[in-house]
């Protein structure tokens, strides 16, 4: 025996708008006399059980994806930190080299001036 949206909502303990959303999501229905939407309660409950299973699987997949994304973000952050450290080290090395070159140039200039 088929039920109206109102009756099915009452049986499931949800609002009619929730049942209409489920219909939009694929809840099986029939069109009765005068265009009334009807739900076979047995088919409807089976659909809800399948939907709950799919939702649980999707949530588990989403959680696994989130964990993988977090790991990738952590690795990318570590790589970015390493690159920043390398750049800072390179800059420090360049500055030290420049200072050493300047000192050597100054010493050479001083020696050249002393010999003149």
C-alpha cells in the first residue's frame, strides 16, 4: 500500500520537506490520482538504508581523503620550510663570501698603497 508524502514523513519521523528532498535525491515514488506523489513504504525504507550505507561509505572516504590531504599539506609545508631554510643559508653564505671578498680587496688595496 502506498503512502502520501505526509504519511511517509510521519512514519519516518521527519518533515515533509525532508521527504521531498529525499525524492529529489532519488527516493522512489509513484504518481497517484490527481498527481499526488506516493511512496511505497517498503521501497522507501530500503532506499533509506542504502542511502545511509552510501553516506557512511562517503564519510569514511572523505575522512581518508582529508587525512591524505593533511599529510600532503604537512609534507609540502616541510618542503617549503626546507626551501626557506636553504634560501636563508644561501643568503648568509653569499653575505659571508662578499664580506671575505671585501676584506681581501681592502687588504690588497692597503698592501698596494704601502708599496707605492
